[in-house]
């Protein structure tokens, strides 16, 4: 028996019932940003929910202001920049994108619950599964559009980071589901595709099927 909590409502599912499509919650944050720890705490609280894929991306544009974020990568900053271009928004932290569609600061748990609820798509999108060393994304003409297959690797542990400078100097910040790798591994446009996965690492892995150039998340799944 699975028990899920959606917007404060407890739902029981039989073992044979499929789990709902997970909502993808992407936090763009920086260890040097004083406004970010409350949003990080909200996202940390989502990390164990089976109906949510919570991912913490550290951006790099705060690094010049006194503290170099140990998890930051230029690819993560570029991902947020693409979202900003599509949504006509400025780069800012903290920022959360839910299913690539709804942007919020992420600091308010009630606002986060509403965003997860409101970002649920009408169509579940294509199936995603592993087949040995390959990834198979099924056909789905209803949600067909040019899309990128993203492989995201993340650390599910709680990582405590002491901050030695910048706006959060002297604090110890807890992080969960810290993204450690982001890689485009293929394309999807409505027909079934099969792509080879890179060798497994020590990190957990999820696959995102995302409309090209910073569009919405069409489907997502944990694969390891």
C-alpha cells in the first residue's frame, strides 16, 4: 500500500495501482545568497515524496560576491537562463520552476503546494523505462513536440555545507537532492526512441523529457 500526500490530502493506492506522474521541482539556488536557505528548506522537505522529483541546481553568478558555491556548474546557470528567456524573466535566486511551467521563489510551502497542483499536465506524456543499458521513451502523439532527453544525476543525501564567506558566512546549510550532473542524451518528437545510457555512477538518476529550448517538462521518471 502506498500513501501519498498531495496538497495536504492523504491518498492510499493499492500496490498494483500506478503512481501518479511525478511533478518536477527545480530549485535554482546559491550558497552565497542570503534569501536562498528558506527555499532550500522547502525543497529539502519534498525530497522523499514519491510524487515529486525535487532537484537543487546551484548557479554560478553569485560566486564573484565572496563565496564559491561548491556545487555550482555553468550548465546549471545556462539552464536557468533558458527558462528566463522563455518566460521573459530575470535571473534571480531563489527560483523554483515546477514542471518547467510555473515560476515561484519557493520560500512559501503553501505556494509550493499550489504550484505543484496547478502544474499537473492533462496528459501524462510518454512512458519512460530502462531496458538493460538503454533508455526507452514510448510513443505519444498527443504530447508530441520537439523535445530533449535530459539525464540528471543528483545526490539524495543531506549534505551539510559550512559557509565561510559571503551573505551566509558562519552558517551551516543543509542541502538535499543536489544536482551533480546534467547531460542531454537524445531527442524525442512523439515516436518511440531508444538511447544508450552512460554507465551508472554513485548518484541517483532521473530522466526529463523537456520541450526544446527551455520549454515545459513533458514527462519525467526516476531510473536509478
